[in-house]
C-alpha cells in the first residue's frame, strides 16, 4: 500500500492526491489564516466530484495534511471517530487555526496610537466570531498601559465594551502636553492620579455613605464626646505648667 505524501501547492503531488479521489483540479494546501474558506473550496470540489461519504472526505483531508497539522490532530488520525469523522476533523482543524490566531494576537499586536476601544475592535476583526470573550478580554488588557490595567482589573464582571469606554476616558486624561517644569509635572501627575481614581469610583458605582454614617454616629455619641472632651482638658492642664516654664 502506497502512502500519500502531504500535498504541496503547485506540485504534481498536489494534483495526484486530488486525482485519486476523482478531483481533477489542484488542491490548495491548508490555509491557516482562512480555514473556513479553505474548507468551503474543498467541499465545492467534493460536490463537483460527487463525494458525499464522510469517511471518504476524511481520508482525502488526511492525504493532503502537512506534517505540522498531522501532529496537531494525531489523536483523530490514530483513533478515527466512528461517526462523522470528516466533520469532526474539520471542526478540530478550524479550532486549531483559531488558536494560532490567538497566539499571533498575543505575540504581535500592540495598542500603538489607537484608542483602547479601537484596539478592541481590531482584535475582534482579526480573531473572528469564534474567539471567546474571556480570552479576548485577557489579550486586550495585557496590551493596555499598566495603570489602565490596574483600574480595569478592579471590575472583573464588567462587560468588555464598557471597560473599553472607561479605558478611552483614562487615555484621554493621560494624554496631557509635555510639561517642562518638574514641579508642574508633579502637580499634573498628582491631578491625573486623582482624576483616574475619581473615574474608577464613578464607574464602579462605589459609595462611601456607610463610612460617613458610621463616623457621624461616632462623633454624635454623647459618651464618646464627653470622653474626648475630658481627655482634651486633661491634656491641656498637663501642658500648662510646661508653657509657664518656657
């Protein structure tokens, strides 16, 4: 039994793989960036050649896989699914391709001069609809400035689109002109930190009402007020001889 070699675009080996299954046109090598489009083309070949059996489609795809892909789906090759082997192989190859996209997002894409919300839309366009929002959220956050990450991570349950709106506001606050004076720069930095903290509090709908109420009750407690007054009088009386000596 002769083993089929991986199909390489533009070679006779590529054509012979298709011919053995009744496909007359050269079959393109798997497209990692566009797996769904690749399968759409392959299935057009199947329809034209009247190939409808799952097992036949499965065997054909295996015959044109390169070494890298074969290693990735080793479990499906060694233990072929009894039901719908082609469909399951197709699903797995698309998933693997999606994982590769995610890795490229992590390794290559940067925020640059884009707004955080623009960068989020860019990542979504690259990743496609199959990317889980939790993974997208993690990738997107890692590419934001550190101080922005720290603020946004305090809101783990907030929708990613709402986080993007907050991140845009933070970036607008931080885009201040270059200040020559060190003192002015320090003042601007202090002001910036305060603005960012205020923004974070508003977004999280935080309230310090309970704290104020607690302090108010504490201050209006007669016993505690008398204790503090008595303490101040004792402190004052002890300090008077000292002043006389001076």
